[in-house]
C-alpha cells in the first residue's frame, strides 16, 4: 500500500470545494482583557466583513474577502509559490467541514451577550469558592 503525500491528501480533501479558505482571512488576536480591548472588538464588529470567534479558548478575527490570486474557477494562480500560511492550512479545520469555532460573534450585541454571560458565570464561581472557604 502506498502512502499519500500531504499534497495528494490536501487535493483529495479540497476536491470540489469552492476555495472557502481563500475567501476569508482568520488571524489570531488577544482575548479582551481591558475595557478598551472590548471597545475595540465591538467597534470592529460594526463592519459587515468582520467576525470574531473563539476556538479552543483562542480568539480570532475573521475578515470576509477573497484572495486576489484566485482565478474564476477558484483555483490558486500562485499555488507553487503561495505563502507559508496557505501551505500550512489544514483542510479539516476549514468551514467546508462545518463549524470550526466554539463561539462566533457577528455583531457587537453577540459579543456583549457573551461577555455578560461569562461575567455572571465568573461571579457564580467566585461565590461558590467563597462559600466553600467560609464553611471550613
């Protein structure tokens, strides 16, 4: 039995895909730690081309767009010279295979609701810790 190369496996996984990974730019961002960080994220979510998501506790900004090197059939015109980020892309992590995020924020309101929920959960955890300490 012959073993497939990474390129062969990628081509097999990507066959028939409309190059979804080349239509959106996802980049790692710091999680919001200050009020200013939150305000900055809320401002970015005012743009219809921007989303913010969390995957495995890491935060990302997702910018909708299309790579300038895609041809009319969604094939890469610079495939052999494409950037390392493109070479490192792992097709099973692609949106073609379903949701790849744990939380997705499409609007400022989505992010506000998530942060409020997280704050309430943190308060409940702190209250349980304090109650446990008090009972000792």
